[in-house]
């Protein structure tokens, strides 16, 4: 007589399982602490010192309201990752992060079996004798020996609140990996052949980011809401600096903002993001600078620019010219316009 493999508490089958019948209704915006309006989203992010405008708050709210993933694209350093952190902190829920990279596969993103423990269990069975192959297989491929990676953790039924799932820099992963995401993004469920289908009781809030080093497939994009985050204009970047670094003198913050805005209009290999703006301002504060001068800018270019060719391009006379122009920049718009650091 053979025995069927055990179903884990987090897995449901196609039939009417007790898990499905007793599942509580998922959380939705406006209940259980979820923001109930676009203005609530802005206030929640502002409380986490993330400065945003209505244009970005709308897709965030709709992604939560419609339970759809939010796909964020933009240059590196404009604040895509930080949105997920701020949401998780503001909602008081867990942030689960999957950092994408070339070669990422299902074993590192979804699940894998704990092979050392399985081998140990087999040896213990052999010592005990009278091993029934069917029951041994059911035992070895049970949830006890399952290692849950970020995507499976995000839909675990033990989650009392919807976590924030950050799939960071998806464009760095191979195109084949996107196929692993389709089932998750469509139905918030993952099928494991040996165990069945795991389905979320409280679906995660999914944030996917991309620096657009390659195009993401349309099949995945169709399952998401989309927003492109631009560089902030002068006023927004100044507000970000003064919010994140309130100890910075106002004059220094204004000069830093103006210079960074000028620098972004230069033909550079890698334009500095908002994270570089904050790093540079922190460094200037550590040097006890009250205002900008060409010498200190030359000394600290490595905080803003990460390529030697870019540094050599602006060092010296170009820095002095940009500093002079930046003094009259004021509220002129930046190179592209809107985000935060991250």
C-alpha cells in the first residue's frame, strides 16, 4: 500500500481543501492599517522621510488597491528601492527582498530542498530498518525539508500581514528567470511538484525595479502597473536634502542642489543619482563645510562620480564654471525631474 505525499499547511490543491475554505479575506487598502487614499500614501511616505508627489503616489495606491505588482524603472539612484523600504516601514510589515543578478535561478529565488538534512534522514531510516519507500519519499519531500527563498516566503500563509516583496533590479537577471515570476505575479501562488500549490492568504505588495540595462518581456509587464521615476527638479532635491539631512546648513544644501543639477546636464558616462547627492552632502558636513568652493568640490568628486573619465572631464575649470552657473540656478528644473534616494 502506498501513501500520498503530505500537503503542507501553506499548500492548497485544485480541489476544495480545508485550507481554502477557512482562509481569511486578504488585506486591502483602507483596512487593517492600509492607506485609504492617495493622500494617505503621500503622508505615509513622508513620515518615512521619502519625498514624493501625487504622480508617483497614484500608481503605488492603485497597485495596493488592485493587488497588482508595481514595476518601477529609472536611472540608478533615483529612489526605486527606497520606495519598498519606506512602504514596509510605514505599514509596519516585513520587507522581503530578492536581489536579482545574472544566473539567478529557482533554487535561490523560490525554494530548494535541504539535501544535507535529507541525507541525514535517509541514514537514520536505514539504521532503523524496515523502510517503506513510499512513506520515506513522502517524509523526505515534506515542508520540514523545504528551504523557502524570498518568493515563497512572500506568499507564506503564516504571514499575518501582507509583506512588501521587493524584486530588485530585475533587468540584471536572465530573461528565463522572468518566466518563474509569471505564476506568482498573476495569482500570488507558486507550484512545487512534490507538495502542491502554495497560495498567499495575504498577498504581498510587490515592487519590481529595473535600471533598464535590458528590456523586460511584455508578458511580465502586462501583469504590472508601470511608472518611470525621473531625477528630481531643484525644489524637490533641495527638499530631500533638508529632510534627510536636517543638520545641513541651508546655504550649503542650496549650493549642493544647484551644483548637482548643473552636473546632471554634463555629458557624463554615469550621472549622479540622489543617493550620491546625499552621500556628498554627508561628506561635506563631515569636513565641516558651510558652503561650496571649487577646491572642496575637486577633492570630493569621487563621492558623486564613479568613473575616472567623468572625474577628469569636470575637474578644475569645468567645476568652477558649473559652480558659478549653479549660484543662479534656483528653481530651474533639473535634467529630468522626480524621485528620492535609494
